[in-house]
C-alpha cells in the first residue's frame, strides 16, 4: 500500500522525440493570442464573457503541446543543473556577496555529487563559470539534451531582513504576492537580453497578464515536479540543517519552457545577515548541495522502481 501511494503521486510522461521541441514549444502565436485575449479581458472587464475564449485557446495550446511519443520506460539518465544569473546579471545581493556566485558554487557541488555517486546519470550545466546565459537558452539546453530533470538554483531576497530559509518552486499559479514577487524578480533576467520583446513573444515580467497566462498553462510535469520539490525541502529541513519554508508555485519562464520535471530552488536569503554568512561558508554550501543530491537520488530511485 505504501508503494502504491507513492506511485500515485507521480506522473510519468516524457516526450523524447528529437523533433518534439518544435512542436512542444510552438507557442509564439498561441502565447500572443492568449496574451491579447487576457489583455482585452482586463481592459474591458468582461471577465465572464471572455473567459470562455481564454479556455478555448488554452485547450488548443495544450492539445498541440502535449502531442508526442510516450516513454515506455521510467529512467532518469540526464539532469540539467542551472546556476541562476551570471556575468553582468548578478541576481540579488547581500551586504558582501551576490547570488550568481553562491548559486554557481552549489550547482557545481551538486553536479560533483551526482557524478561521483550516480555515475549512470549524465550531468549538464547551463553554465560552469561566471558568464551570462539567456533565460531562453537555459531551457533550450535542457530540452536539446532530453533532460529527465531540470534543477535551477537561486538565492532569495526580501525587504525584511528577519526572513530566512529555503523554498523550492514548481511551475504553477502563485498563491501569494510573495510568490509572485519571486517569480517577477527571477523572470526579470530577460531585461538584460537584447531584443527580449521579440524573443519572449511579448512577455513582460512585470505584467499581471503574463503571469495569469502562466497560471493557466501549467506544466504537464507538475506532479513529478512537486514530488521532487517535496523531496528537496524535506532534505533541507530534516538533514541539511536549513529552515524549510516549503514547496511553492509561481510562474517562472524557465520552468514553463522546460519539457521535463523542473524545480527552482531558492537556497536562502542574502538579505538575512546570518544566512548570508552561512551561504558563504563552503561547508554549509556543500550540505545544501548534498541535500539536493539526496532528494534527486531518491526521486530517481522511486521513478526507476516502476520499471
């Protein structure tokens, strides 16, 4: 019974057709149409009248995007590890350190653990040094490598310095303004990119319309993503000595664009003086990476136990 409960939480579909990327992400026109409809809805305030149109277009989008081959085996062979920000995009910062550096340290350490203890898993990094990688490119790296899991690592910030702890996000509707603020900040990376208006199909990281669209078009991999995220936060709270603030949902572009179970991990707050010092401690960063590794290892084991 215990195994049955665990299995029921998981959703096991994984498109691996090499041409599926173009099908799965042929969203340019659909995104634009949906964005315009939602915009009209807000401007004219005819929510009841227009919501049917939104869901009709959404159904067309999801039907198109979900086409592809189903995997007959449940394996985790490739993981893409994404260190947030980089180069001229520092991310958030504390009194003496920047998000991009801490995220990279943890990402590299996580990859090292996976290579050492799970040698059958291919590890791909979106960046291995201090360089800027566009948000769209991060998702593209995961998709073109047919990744089975995508893990994006970040460090948080907030106005109140007393707040600290870890949070792991999956793609979904934000349930609080705090979640929306985190998504807006991480999505605003695109503002560093030349020609982002065209590249991101009119997506505005500061627009409520864009995030409402994300809330509607949730990932097909939400259940697996939630399961992995829950594993990560359990590891943080029980074994890695961190304060877990739980699993949350919000509209992150990079998670929306990845065609596999995906999580975005906020490993702490640089705006909390004590936690900033801890996040700059190599031993604590290793513990954090170890917690993510154990969560990934257990997730892989559970997935492959169904073979």
